[in-house]
C-alpha cells in the first residue's frame, strides 16, 4: 500500500489538485510547484500533458495571489510559480499561448519592480522565455512610458533584467521609425556598452543590435560614426569569441550591417573570414549549427562577389557534405538548402560545381520501354529532389528554391535533355504534385522552380502538361492569395514562351478567354503585368496565334486596350504595348484593331496615348511603342498609307522626330526605322 500511495502522489491530476486547492498551505503549494517544475523542464511531452490538464491557470493563480502579499513565504511562491510559468513557455508556442491566456504576463511584469532580487530574477527569466516566441505581445516603443521602462530594464544591474530588455527589442522592433526612436532614446549606446559585459549581456546585445540595424542605413551610420568606431571593432572581435553562439551572433550583426549599408565591410579578407567562421559553426551539433546556414544564406544572397568568394572557399562542397551526413533536423536541412540556393542563384560556376559533386548512377524504368536504364546524376541533386517530399513544409519550400537556382544552369539543362524520362520523373512530376501542397509558401516556391524548368524546353513543357500541370496552374491563378496568383500566371507565361502551336492551344483551352481577361484586369498590378506578358507570348509567332485575342468579340484585346490607356504602373504599360506590337505584326484586320485600341473613337482620351508612351521616362515603354509603330506602318501593307496619315495628324511623326537622339539605343533604332517608313508616304496627307 505505501508504494501505491507514493505513486498516486506523483500523478499529474493529484499534483494539479494540490496546486489549485484553496485549503492547501503555502508549504504544500511550494512543494507542488517544485515538483511540477522539475517534471516539465526540458520535457515537451510532459509540458503538453500538463497544459491539457489545466495546470497553467492553477500556477498563474498562485502567482497572482502571492504577488498581492508581502512576506517571506510569498516571495518563495513567486520565485517558484514564475519559474514554472517560464518552463511552460520555454521553447513551446503552445506553452506561451497557455501562459498568456491564463493572464500571467502582467503579473510577471510586476515582479520586475519587486524588492526581492530573487523574485525579480525569476520574473525576468520567465518573461525572456515568453519573448523568445512569436506569440509574445508586441511592445510599443513609441509610448513614452514604455520607452522609459525599457531603458530602466537595460540599465538594471541584474543581467537577466538587462537581457529581458534586449529580448523585447529583438522581438518587437520591426519598423524604421521604431529603430530610429530607439536609437534617439539612447538605446543604441546602452547596447554598445553591453558588448563588454557578461556572456548573457553580450549575446543579448548582439541580437538586439542586429534587429535595430536591419534595413536601416541611417541607424547603421550612427553606429559606425566617429564615436562608435570602437563598437564595430568590438563586434568584429566577438567573431573570435570562444563561445560558438557569441561568434554566430557577432557574424549575424556584421551581416546585418553589411546588408543595410553595402558601402561598409568591403574588405575581401574580412568577408572571407565571415564565410569561414560560418562554415566552422556549421559543425556545431545544436542550434548554432542550424542557424549558421541561415546566416550564410543571408550573407551571400543576391551578392555575386560574395558568392564568388564562397565558391573559392569550396562552400558548395562543404554544404553538400553536411547535407549528406544525415539524419539531420528539418531546420538544418532547410538552412543548407537555402544557402545552396543562394550560392547558385547567379554564378554558373557554382551551379556546375554543385551538379558535378559525387556523380552516381541511378536506375529508373523508362516509361515507354519495359527495361531498366541507368542515368548519371549528382548525389546532391538527388538529395535536393528527395527533399521535395520531406515531411517539413519549410524543407520542401527550401528544396524548391534550390531547384529553382540549379535549373538556371546550362549543365543541368544538358543533363535533362540527355537523361530524358528520368529527369522528368524525378523533377517535374514532384514539383507538379507540390502545387497541391497545403502550405502556401511551398506552392509559391514550387511555382518559382516550375517557371525556370518549363521556360525553354519542349520536352519539359510536354511532360508538365501531360501530368496535369496546366490545369493546376490555371486553378492557382484564381487563388485569393496574390502571391500564388502572381507566380501561377508567371509560370503560365514561361510555359507559353516559344511554345509550338499545339502547346499554345492546349494551354489556352485550359485557361479560357474569361479567365485570361480577368487576370489582365486583376487588382494587383504585378499580376496584370504577368498576364499581359503571357498574352505577349501567346500571340508571338505565327499569324494564327494572334486570333486568340479576337475570340468572344475581342474580350482579351479590349482588356489590353483599357490597360494601355489607363494603367499606372510602367511595367504593365510596357507589356501591354508589346502585346499590341505583336498583334500589329499580323494582317490588316489585326493592325486596324490595334489602331482602334490606341486611338479610341469614343473620345475617352484628349491626347493620343501613343504620344504619352513615346514621351515616357521608361525606355522600355518608349521602345515597345516605337516597335508598335514600325509594325503598323510597313509600306508594303495595303492600309499603311491611311494609318500613317492618321498617325501624322495625331502628332506622332513630330514626336518621333524629337526622339532621333534618344539616349536609349534600342529606341533610336526603332525610331529611325519608323520615321523611314513614314517618309515613304511623303507628308502623310494621302
């Protein structure tokens, strides 16, 4: 029986009962709190179990009651209840939600001003745990009282309180206005002073500084000014610290400075050292190793010079070696794939190197022949394609991003053409399947990869269409999510690029006149631009293709005309004018229809839109407009004379004469051609 009694004393239900019992003495509650805390520390399963059983409100109730008292026993209860709340919140969003829902936050905040240092420390620790989660409440720095309180936290002698202040900044500072407000209030100077403090203070300061610098050159300039030169040296010196996390945070701080103000940190040796430090940190088996890959990605993203440096330091090889070590946590795989994607985004040498690493022979069964074939492919490419079906949505999205970068490679294109059905099977089909993914980010990333893969090669286009890709793209083009809609139309645009007539017909039949017209008139200008580019590719080529825009009483053509007349975004106007230019390359009916769109008879415009476009500051719009004029005025066309006369009377010829010395060479060439054709008809009075 004693064994049974002891066992029942540790049952979660009994422990919660002891916590919530009004009759329980403070000593009993204190013991129950310690037991609870010891059970849940580092144990995700136990935390979730106790949350489900309603333990958090009981703990917060003790915290609230003890905060209202002022004696030695209440102080102990405050320390233990705050510690238990912090344990629930540590590393678990469900725990943070339960803690916030139970009303713990204001009680914890009140502990910061408690006279007992242990209570203050416990409250600060618990709040820091909460502020590590995205669910933590947003702190309003623009409120004067809030700023005063934040500064009091940063100036506190307790390093956990100071760390709390830094954590609040890292979590809540999101806008340039907030960054400037913090800097003006003296927060920047205080954070700089903490770089020389304890390990906790150094790390908290580095993380907060990176947040305050992010995307704000003005604040970075203040940091790097004459008085803060030593601060930059201090951050740089911390990249050599003996603690891996400190080295990582120092690197991330420097990367943020460099990304916000590219004019700083231009020294090649310093940039190379950053790359090497991050590669070294990748070996860390814990969180530091996971985050190092993301930091490397941020360092080299969209920067060809840094990608070249990384290539020279064999970063591709080293990242791939890590990827092949397995099994790896999802976050580490995601970070490595993103770093590889950024590494290969601009340089063919990087893509070629990645594809050549550890070539292996992979067996596959040909779709048209009943026999086994072997194809040579990169082990790395196989790992990337395998990641397309990973359980983690973040990994799947990262794999798509990597595939998007790799598929820009001339080498991977050649391999695809020679590998035939194998590459179609391992790349195209999984990407099409990801278009049905439940994650929006995965769908967008898959659409980006598909856009690259289908842009040029008829074999890929054919496979993509056969496995239902077009139907899904059209479905996604109707999505309420603008990012999905945009990328779906972009993929359709690339699929239509240089397609043969049969492929165009298949895409158009699936798309329909009404859907395409709706996309041209989409609320988002970026979608309008891609929809018009899609039509531009549709009508490019043989004259028969132009007939698509005349179907159903010319719905598509009229939509294009409205955009050319009224769109505000230059990119939309450019694509619209190129569509009309392509239509104007057709027969007389096509040319006259274009004239009608440019010179409507309903008096809807007082100044010809063609004149406005030729006067545009956008050189691409001027080029597209001049091209349209060239196609409308070929001297050999039967109706050219009357069109020239109309254009002459509208003042188009005078405008062209003003453009003979246009700063853009493409415009000059088109203008010269158009004027030459105009002059064929004399003064245009015919």
